[in-house]
């Protein structure tokens, strides 16, 4: 099983690229959302470390945003608590899909959380910053300050790019991106028998 990690800037279109491969996808952001909505045990732990901020279950995204904006240390507390839970879910996903030809890892903090393995195939999604900004501003939960806090905990894009095996340009034209992914998939699996 090939592990293909999709990396890039926030808003660069990593999820679209991930889904375009047609392989099982582990989407860390989606898993985090599920944990906030369904994991009462996680809620209790979060409430314990942030009693002045976290009030209700399911955990409200806006409540979390306020928590992070009021104190930048809160982001570290939240990530330290959630990452082991997400990692466990990723390991279950990998076990479940061990007989597949390949899997996609759509994990924003892939390098930062040292999830990368030497044998992983790393694909960097390159997009124009102007286009990224335009798309990010359309998101219902867009907050510039919050975005800056998240960027601070991420590895710089040029370093992610350097560590990648492949680069795929995303011009946000679905047909072009899908064709690019198909060609890339052929390249990645060309050595396989």
C-alpha cells in the first residue's frame, strides 16, 4: 500500500486534489469535526483544560474560534489534545485499507506532527496566493486573525514544497486538476507491478 500525502497552504485545494485520486482518503479536518460533534469524552477533557471557554456539547466551532483568538496558547492546548485522537483514527484507517493499492493522507499538519515516513509519496498542491485568499474569504467561518494563528503552527510552504516528491498546480479549474491528478497517479504507480 502506497501512502500518498497531500500537502500545501491552507486553502490551496488539498481536499479536492485528495478526492480526485479515487483512492481511500483520510481527511484529518473531517475527523476533527466528527470528534467535536460526537466525542463526549474528548469534550470533557477539553472542558477540563479550558473551563472558561468550552461550555457546551457538541463543541461549537465558533466557541473554539473565540477560545483561540482570546489566547494564542489555547490553540496549542487544543492541538496537543486532539492530535493523539486523530492519529489513532488514522492508524485505524491505515489498518482498514492495508490491502488497497494506495491511500491518500489529507493532513494539514502532516510534517509538523511527524506523521511522514520515508516511503511516503508527498504531493505539494501549488496555488496562486491571490486565488487562495479569494476562496478563503468565501468560507463561512473565515477569520483573518484565526488564519494567521494557524499559519504560525505550520511549516513554511517553501519547505513543504522542497520535501515533496511531486508538485501539482491547482488553478481551481476542476477538469484541469482532475486530469493533472490522473497523470500524476499513473506516474506514482508506474513502478508497481
